[in-house]
């Protein structure tokens, strides 16, 4: 018997193996056998499935996918119906014939139920027929919403936390809704309200069934926060749920300024003169001192009176009063201080303007206040130096000021420890309050005057351990890209850059810790940038409306700052920073006067503070806020008070002793 060659056997074997593998691969590729049924693999309306009777958004076409190509005997294999009514549609298949896009040629109706069915059985050359294909789905009934609010070219951000600012006071407002409102404009009106300082009246016109226009019967109040409410009950009129809408917006400027326009020089003079009247017209009639505030009656303030004395020097130079008038007032004030209560030479914070007796600032604070005393002495020395230049014949008044100045026992307020100065002392409570005077803040002048005293000086080391805290007052951090040499985060309230420097000239003032001109400029710029960036999203903060410092507020007196931001702008903050931020401060002065003058400008200049978000303005004037306005504007314009105060020989000796360059 003859056997085939091995080569032939191998060929036959591999041929059989190849056929088997080919058959296996064909099955693995998923090609259906004639026994497989044609299947629907997906069904979507837009991006949402409708395989399980789903409720969907109703955006887009219907997409169907099958497990195998479908025979297309006609171009109309499917029918979409709503409420038993067939809808016109078009069908587009892909090249493979296993996916179809069905576009219904009319909008989907919210809340409606739909069916999709095959007009006949679906056949395929590669699968068994698919019979009775039908899908049911419905379209979500979306709630009514406000889609657009527009005033002129200003589109509102429809977010409760958004700031909608600069809204026109005179242009109509358009409100657009997501669904038609089957009501008249008049029937719509009860569902909407707007309130600023008062209720806003308006007329409504329907521009379409979804867009309404509000025409205000009066021009809106400028730079005012308004609350707008659209009531939830409006949804019933549209047949949709409606959550309602509450929105705030802040109006922009009116077309006409509150006061006639002045040159910047005229404006600054006007602000100085009107503010000076607080100290002159409202000074206590019995003693000439400055009242604490415009409601203080007999309560006069030592520190604020020091600011007032310096403001009088400005007033003489500006011609607001004569030298003779100033001399009479200075004689009156000095005479009062000679007999008023003093505690180791320091005057109390508050004094009764009739009797000269201490008025307790708090239960334990019923004696000397060294910080307020320093502010008062700064003013007295400025008057003395001015008299030496302009009225040297007034030797009697000059000598009496010297006696007052030399009577302050600065060294007593070290508690005998020679480490720091302490703020308070009284006969009944001693140093119970135990408040060290430490920097960096408004109190630098205290240490400089204490070191300058010809009768009761402190050792220079007390400045370094007490005020400078042995270098602990350094900051060095950057805020908004601005480096702050000294002090707390963001610099604290802006009066830190004012009170000590009404007379003490910071322009070239420098010690081992800082250059104080740089310190005050950067502190002011940080405060400005904080208000411009407005991280707490208060209304009314801007490049023209800025300045955080201690003042009255709608919840009482507090030291406003970037770390204690209550939404309150205090005019003295920006105005008194004018030597440090001239452009920014002038912009603020113009805004406070021309734009907000109807609510901020009063008998004695700018009112103390305002809260734009709450539409609140203080009705108060405070001596310690009005004084820096007069003085620092003058220092910006002429350097008058800096130049006068710095001629005091004792002050220069004190600065030398402490190691200052100036």
C-alpha cells in the first residue's frame, strides 16, 4: 500500500485547520446567524435614553441604533405621535444602515406624552425580523424662569450673589421669561416689585408673550441699592412651577451732579472750610475745645481738640478766620486746659467742657489718657511754632503752651519699668487697664513726644522695646502686590496713617524699622486696592468710593479695615490719605461731593460714614474724623503743618535720640 507523502498530509491538515479558524473568527466578530433576532441597541432623544419610558428634556432629534442593518423598503419606517396625532418627521440613515436619526418637524411640547412605533415589522438581511417596536416617552415640564433682565446695554447677572452695578437711572428695564405668560401686562404688575430707598413705581408694557418692559415713572435714585422681587405666584399664570426671583442691583450716576462743578483747587478749599466749621462754629462755647461728636453736648475730646488746633492754623492761612480770631480761641483753649483735670500731666480722653472735670471713657478709664494727650500736645506745639513764626509778640500765650507741654509726665506712664509706655492711669484705678502702647499704629507720636520732653523724657530704649516691640511690629508681607513694611495684615484702619502724621512729617521719616513715607503710601494703596477688588462683594465699593477706617456704622462705632470689613465707607479715610494717594483720593472727593453730596455733605463737611449696600448714611460728625481732613489736605497742598511742627527744636532732639532720619 502506498502512503501519500508527508507534505500532502500537512497541506490537507492545515487547510482543514484554516477553515475551522475562519469559521470561528466569523462567529467571534458577532455577525448574527439567521436565527438571531434584530434588536434595538439604543434609543435616545438628544443625549437622553427613551428606552424605558423616560421623561426627557426635549432637546434635539431621536436616535435609534440596531444590532444589524435594517432593510429600508420605504423612507418612512417610523411614526412619532403625540396624543394620538401623527407628527411629520424625516428619517436619515447612516451608511451601514444600522442607525437612524428621526427629526420631528415641530418643537417638542413640555409635559406632552409621545410614542414612537415602527410602521411595520423591521427586517434585516442578517437577522430575524423585529416586530411590534414601540417606545413611549414624555417631555419634562420645565419650571418658569427669568432668562434675561436688561437695562439699556447692561445685562443683569441672574445670580443672587452677583453684583449688578452701574444700572441706568433713566432707561426702561426689560424682563424676559422662559415660557409665554398668558396674562396681560396689567395682570403681571402685581407680581413684581422694586424698592430702593422707597418703593419704585413703574408702568408695564408687553413686548411679546415672554418679554415685558418696565418704564419707571420717576428717575431711579443714583448710587442706590435696589431690591427686585418677582413673586412665585406668577408661575400659575404660565402653567409652570416658578421659584420666584430676588435680585439686587446698584444704580449708576445721574446726569446732573449734586453741586456745581468746581476746579479741584476750589473743591479742596471748599471741603477744608466746611469741615473746619466743626471746630470753629461747633466748638464748645465755654472752653473752645472740640466736642467729641455733633451730639456730645458738654463732652469735649482732648485728642480731637488737638486736631482742631491744627485746623485753626490752616484756617488762618486760608483766610477762613483772622489771626485775631484764632488768638482769641487759642487763649480760650489754653486757659481751659490749665485748669482742667490732669493726671500726672496727662489729660483724660473726655472732659466736661463746662467744668473741666473728667468724664469717664469707661468704668476703669477715668484718668489720664496718654495717647489722646499726645494728639493734643501735637496740636499745641504746632500752634506754638506757628506763633513763633507769625506772631512772636505773643510771648504770653507761647509761654503758657510751654508750661502745658512741659507738665506732661511721660515717664510716669512707663509704670517705672522702662519697657513701654502705658495708655491709661487714674487715681482710683492706677494702671488697672494695663494697656501697653505698641506699634505699629496711630500712636507713634506718643513715643516721639515722650522722647522729646524737656522735663519728663523717656529713655530711647523704651521706644524700641515698647513701640517697635524689639522689631515685632514688622510685617514685610505683600498684599495686592504691595509690600507692607509694618503693622497688622493689610495695615489696619487708615487712621494709623493719619493721626501721628498731622504734624510729624513722614516724607523723609525713617528709622531702623521702616521708611514711614513708604509705610503710609503702601498702607493707603492696599486699603484702596482692597476696596476696588471688593472681595466681600458689597455694593458701592469702587475706584471712586473707597476707604476703611474707624468710624460710626449702622451697628455702632468700629474700626473698619480689610480684616474688619462691614461694608462701610468712611470719607475721612480716603480724603485724609490724599498726601499718599493723591489721584485716588481726589477721585473719591469728587465722587463723595458731586455724586453723593445730597446724602453725604452736611453742615460740617462729609458725614462720618455710609453703607451703600444698606442705603445707610451716618448723621454724625466726629472730631477725630473731621480734623485729619482739614490737616492732611493742607499737608498735601502746601506741607504747612508738617513744616511748622518740625521746626520744634525739642521734637528734632527727640527724633535724634531715637535714631530717626528726617
